[in-house]
């Protein structure tokens, strides 16, 4: 009787060292570091944007006060601008919507 043996590949051979999880862990650490750096950048950009927004809000209030104009909520028609109130009229500078108070 003749027995045929299939040739063993490296995976099937119990004497072949198995790959460890080290490359996966290394990639995970690298990805974690990259995400941490990206988070720091996004946080810095958000802080800058919030600071600029506060400056613009303060400037708008001052200009409106000097021009005897009040700033109301967002325009219900276009939503692209806040409504301005002057001389008893609501006015949207973006879409031109007007209404008396």
C-alpha cells in the first residue's frame, strides 16, 4: 500500500513560527497616534473659529448700536442671514424680505 502525502505549506507546518499580533498592534498604535494628532489639529481649529466668531459677534453688536439697528433672529425665508430691524421694519439683507413690525 502506498500513502501519498501532500506537501506542507508554511502555515500547515507546526514547526513554522506563527505570525504574532505585533504588526497589528504596531499599526494600531500608529493609527492612534495619527488620530491623536488629527484631534489636536481639529481642536485648535475649532478654538480659533470660536474665538473669531466671538469677535465678529461683538463687532456686529457695536456696529448695530452705532447705526441704531437691531439684529433679530435668522431669516425664516432664506436662513442665510439674520434679520435687521430699522425704523419699525424687519429686513433680510440676503434675500430682501421685508415686513413691518
